[in-house]
């Protein structure tokens, strides 16, 4: 699973944060179909109660694409 967290304190997003940071988080599976539904339905924005910057969505898209490639190999 992927985790996207928004920290109000630092006004920033983190992906798959380790160690965990305080803030509002949204989790979604690593499958392309899950990601597509999540992004198209704006479920991340709703869960985090915040607009997701395009660079963060681009990074998530790359991570999901890499995961799909690894699963095919």
C-alpha cells in the first residue's frame, strides 16, 4: 500500500513516510486500477481535505508505474 500524508504543521506532503509523521493520511493499494479510481474520483483530495499538487500526483503516478513494471517481471 501507498501512504500519502499531509502535515498541516509543515504544510507539506510526504509519501510512504517512515518514520510516520503527524497529519492526515490516505492509503491506497499499489495496483494501477486502484490508483486510477483514487485519482479520477478525487478520493485523495477528499480524504486529506486538501488539493493535491500536480508534482505529488506525478510522483505517485511514477511509483505506481514502477510497481506495475516490477509485478510484470
